[in-house]
């Protein structure tokens, strides 16, 4: 069965994503002064190849939130 989650990107747009198409969720911590941390997810779209979504930096839909949503959908 297909499972979907809502994810907001950095521009506050909402995406309804099938978790079966999520390839990777990545958090990149900056080691350089003046650069912030960021996170993104990579999806495999059969028709268009790989696409990525930059995740929000606020308190909603952060790296940890997206992973928790995926785990909850799989339970």
C-alpha cells in the first residue's frame, strides 16, 4: 500500500509525498563560519529522474520531523 506524508519546503510550500519514492533524507552541518546547516530529501521519480526538496529550517518539517513522519507512516 502506498503511504504519503506532508512536507513543507524552505519556501513554505507543502508537498504530499509517497514515502516509497523517498531515496534519502540528508542533514548537512556547516563547518564554516557564516554558513548555516541545511537538510534536504531526495526522491526518485520514475518519469523525471531524481528530484530534491530543501527542508524548512523552522520548527516544522525539519530533518528530524520528516524522519519521524516516515517512521510513523511505516508503522
